[in-house]
């Protein structure tokens, strides 16, 4: 059997695969990378080149590629049950996962609804919120609120609560309008203002909106603590606390989209814990399966579950997907939760994050970088690129240069961020920081 080279796979991919989030013509200049295998934080191509996965393969991988413990769990599951439908049937992995996640919320969120992609979880939360109000005799509550710069996925419903023009504008006519309120982005602090001041200022807008439209609003959806896709905009937990109070006062559901920030990414297992609140709906995906298989879910308060419990089939939540609760995906998630417990991951990550922050200090102080920020295992800064043309190509140039330096980083606009897997050793930390600094220096100097 002859081994295909990277260039052969790339050519075949460009002929047959429509890649996500990509203007395909850009691949006339920026080559694809054909991954042959992965190990720990590294990805390898067919020519033997390697890349340090500084963004956890789009924020999903927590414990490295080809993790032996997750692999073993999946191989065991494979010989027992690959899949069975979840309507009328159940199985151990889905039950155990729902129980363990509920326990992690102190049983504040008692039931889990399963799907496969993050966007589907957002759709479920939105439909459930509306339907719960309808079942409660308040069918007028049909509007949704999101934050400036929010990202909740690419399906029609999720896109309607997304505020990223690049992803949204082309489909504007297809989308239902939602209310967009100011983000509490700590970078908006004026002279002498703290992140908490920004949070207090931003919440006033929500208060005003709820006072005017509360009877028509079903839910507000937020990405707790870090709005990742808009460029790692971070904000103070106080905002979530104040938001929870307002939602209670005005009978508006709070949907926490923890798809990116959950699973330890911000330092606590759920980002909401840092505000000592629980939402009415919590969406999880990405890291929940350790980066192995498509899995998403919505955790819901039991009073909402009860609002659907009835003799009447139309009061039930009839939403479904074919692969709902897939046993392999759930087993990968259980193995992921096992690692969190066995390795005391949240505590170990605190040390790891400190080491990363120290290693990245030259960027925090760099004259061409501003707003260096960190929360848990997310690190970001904004490049200063005064030239307009160079600013617009910054991300692509950075990506290409990073690849030359054995590094996978993919800036969002001029925001360079690192969101590495939680398995970096000291050598990886030093290598990741050195490669990032070297890449940044050559991109701004070029
Ligand atoms: C990635 C993401 C989604 C969408 O998840 P997909 O699996 O890509 O559909 C939704 N919300 C947030 C906050 C995300 O980061």
C-alpha cells in the first residue's frame, strides 16, 4: 500500500470537501493542512511536520489528542452498544451523564436534553423557553435578547441571537429579529472605571428593556464570562449576578450558553459558578466529550421540566435528533468527567494558567499589543495594526506564520488568543509561548 503525502490529500480535499468557516478561494494562497494523527497537544501531518494545538481544535479538546483513557472507554463502549434510539429506550451512558452533570449543578438543573452540535442545543433552549411560557399561559413571550457581539451558532434560530455581522448579515432576511443589548466587555471601561462599573452600566440597558418589553420576552441568552467568538471579550461575574436578579424580577428565562466556556475553561467547571448563580437553561457542547464526538445538551430546571409534564402530548417537548444521546459520545463525556475527578484538573489548571500567564508576559507588555487578558485557560490580546489593509489580513498572515513555527493559532480579527488543551507540561508551555511570541514578532515586522 502506498502512503499518500500531505499534498495529495490536500488536492483531493479541495476537489471534494467544502470546508467550514472558509472562503474556499483563500486556499489558493493558504494551504490546507492534512492531519494524519494526533498525540497530546500535537497534531501531525503526512509529511511528518507537527503543530502545537494552541486552540484545542476549535475549543473542543481538553485532554489531548488520542488520550489513552478516553480511547479505552470508547473501545469498551464500542463492543457493548454503539447506538440505540432514545425515544422509548435508555442506556447507562446517557443516564449516568445526565445524573453526573445535574450533580455538578448541585441538582439545580435536574434534567438533560441531548443533541449533537452546539447550535442544536441553542435551538432547543430557545424552543423550550418559548414553549414553557406557552404552557404556562403566556404565549406572548416570544422575543429573545442577546448581547452585542454574541455568538450562539450558525443554524437559523441560533444565528438570530448571534451578533457577528460576518456570519449573520448574508442571512438577515431569513432571521427573526432579536433585541441586542450592550456587552459588559471590560475593555469598554472608561477612565477610572472598573470591570464591575462596566457591568453595572451594561445591566441598566437590560433593566430598561425588561421594564418595557418583559411581557413579550421569553429569554435572554448569554455566554457567561467570556464572549469567545467575537474575540475573547471578558467581563465581570457581577453582570451575571445582576442579570439573574433581573430575570427573576421580570419573569424572563436566563439561557447560559456554556458551549465554549463550560468544562473548566474559565477556571470553574461551569462559568456561572463564578457568579454563584444557576441559569434556567444551560447549553453544553464542545469540551463535554473531550473533543472526541459531537455531543451537546441542555440542562434545565425541574420547574421548567414540570411545565411540560402532562397528559396532553402537545404540551410535551417533541424535539428530537436521530443521534440524540448517542452512547459513544456520552461515554466519551463520562471518561472526560472521570479525568476531571481523578486528576484534580480544576486545581491543576490554576497552576498551569499561572505558568502560561508568566510565559506570555512579553506579549502583555508588548508595545504592539493591548488588553492582554486571561480567565482560566483562555489567554488573549489585541494586536495594534494601524494600517487598514494589514489589519484586515492580520489573522490569515498570523495563521500562516504560526504554521511555519509548528503552531496552530487562528486569531479572530486582530485578537490573538490561546485556548490550549489542559495537558501541557512545562516544555509545552515554554514552547507554546515562545512560538506565539516569535510568530507575533514576525507578523507585525513583516
Ligand atoms: C461553538 C459555539 C456554538 C455552536 O456550537 P457548534 O457545535 O459549532 O454548533 C454556540 N455557542 C457558543 C458560545 C460557541 O462557542
